[in-house]
């Protein structure tokens, strides 16, 4: 590979002796899941996660009840704004994107939601690939989930059927054990005018329901906590490295250039 003077090969801590090929990924929701799956499925392959932000493991921002604060946690948000919006009094609108391990799952609101069955089937039709259909998507959801039944006092309002949900996956999903005072009466008032839906994630999201959350024991579940808790030895994670571009040889991605003008030659 030929490199321009501003590029150099960076030492990411392992050389050729440790493995044949390195695949660099950005560790947001998709990157963490992909890295974990690749590393476990391909033990002779070196996987490298490159993250522009930090580790995002400050306990002050992982409590579920405080989850809306993570959005403004120092270093957790790239802080993007739109350009001034003509039809919104020239205001710049927040376009938050998560920074650091877990990406936007470290700052999101932890609402665990799937779409309607018909949307997935239409998606599959549009792309001509039945893998996107509800049936196949459901089997993938079941693989990644570890769903818990609600506490008995809410079982009239939420029901997690095992045919629709997984119990052994890395992503903990639950509803809180306790809601605010008056919550049950509030829901009863809504049920008078809307059908009760015991599980909005069953493929039918219509009706009034309690939403499930990506949470466990009152804590946020992010892609970091779900997919990077047992890091295999062939998965390396580097934080505070902002990738500037992917380097190509023809149509083949062969490396990345990151902040500081350094590059990591990473055959894919
Ligand atoms: C405020 C907010 C609330 C949300 N609430 C919910 C919710 O309640 N429920 C829900 O299901 N979804 C929610 N979402 C959406 C959900 O979090 C995202 O759809 C999901 O995280 C996207 O995953 P991703 O892998 O595409 O990207 P991200 O999770 O955003 O990950 C991208 C990763 O790439 C890294 N990165 C980006 N550029 C570079 C670079 N140049 N160099 C190195 N690293 C880089 C980032 O730091 C980040 O770690 C919310 C999102 C936001 C922002």
C-alpha cells in the first residue's frame, strides 16, 4: 500500500504475528454488536474497534432514572446542530449523536422498540430479501434479547411471551419494577379510550401500552454494556481515535486514516 507523506502506519499494539487480518469498526450500536459477533465467530481474525470518544463508563450517567442527563454528559455527544432552520425562526436544531463506546446507545432514552410486522414484510419486499421480513427479524431479536417478565403488580398491563422474546441474549430488556404513584390509575383512564396492548413489541404496536426499556436493575443497557462485557482476546478496542477516512485500494478498503494524520493499515 502506498501512503502519502501525511499518513503513516500506526502501532495499535499488535503486529503480523498475532493474526492474519484486521477489521476496523466504529463502536456504536451496530459496531459493538458486529465486533462481538465477528470476534467470537472468527477467533483467528483480529477485530479492531476505533472510537472517537472515550469509554463512557461513568456511573453518574448509567442510572436509568437519570438517563436523559447522559445527553449532556461531557464527552458523550458529538453535539451536532442543524444549520439555522428558516421555518423555525432560524433556530439551529439539536442533532445529538452519541460519542464514545456504545455510541448513541450511551445517550439515548433506552426505549426498546420494534416496528410493526407489516413494515418489516414491506421492507423485505422492497429490497427483495426475505431476511428483512418480520419472521427472520424476530428470530434475530430473540437471539439478542434477555427479556424479563414485569413484577406481578404490572402483569395486567405487560406480558412478555416467550414466543416473541428471547431470554438468553446479551441485551437486557425489562420494564421498571416500580412506577410513579398514580400510574395504574393513569393507565386505567387511557384504557377506557384505547385498546390495551400487553406487548408493543409483538409485531402489533397499536394500542395503549407500557414500553419496554433496554435496562437491567435500574441501569442503562448500552451497546457497550451488552456486547463488550466479555471481550475476546482477538478484539482490540481503542478510544479517543477519530477516523478521518477509509483508505481504499480500488474497491477494497485497506485501512483508515485517523486524527493526527496517522493511518492504520487494516486489511479487510
Ligand atoms: C438523543 C437520542 C435518543 C434516542 N433514543 C432512542 C430510544 O429511546 N430508543 C431507541 O431504540 N433508539 C434511540 N435512539 C437511536 C439509537 O440510539 C440509534 O439509532 C443507534 O444508536 C444508532 O446506532 P449506530 O451504530 O448507527 O450509530 P451510533 O450508535 O451513533 O454509533 C456511532 C459510533 O461511531 C463513532 N464515530 C462516529 N464518527 C467517528 C469517527 N470519525 N471516528 C471514530 N469514531 C466515530 C461514534 O462516537 C459512535 O460510537 C436515540 C438517539 C439519540 C441521539
